[in-house]
C-alpha cells in the first residue's frame, strides 16, 4: 500500500510540474504574440507614413522645382527648340556621298 501511495504521489507531483511548465510556456507565447502584434501595428503605420511621403516626393511641382534648381533644366520654348525632319535617302545617294570620304577612322569615336 505504501508503494502505491508513493507512486501516486510521484504522479501527482510530476503532473503538477508539467502543468506549471505548460502555463509558463503558454504565458510566454502569449506575450510574444502580443509583442508581434504591436510590431505589426508599428510597421503598418510606418508603411502608411512612407507611402504618403513617397507620394509627396513624386508630385509634379516638386519634380519641376528640383529639375530647375539641381539640374538647371528649363522649359522648352519655341525659341530654343530645334525641329528635325527625316527624309528617306536612297542607298545610291548614300554610296555616292560616301565614296570620296574615308570613314574607317570614324569607327569607335563618340561625338
């Protein structure tokens, strides 16, 4: 009888220790889940803020201002615009105009 009581007592103690460990693990996981949810909320807020900032950076007025100030660009006006027209040229005309020139030295040279 004494032996049965000791086995039962050992079973109860092991069961209690297992229950305490399980509760501890459950609380730890719940707090980790809570931290992950808080981080997800922070990241969502930061993502929304960055999206708004991105849209603000890409406005046409800002791009035009940066083009004028940093790149020294200016709007195209008819006074500074050069129009180029394309007229088809036959192969015979090209051959006759290049026959007197030495074009071999022009290869690889950048304008």
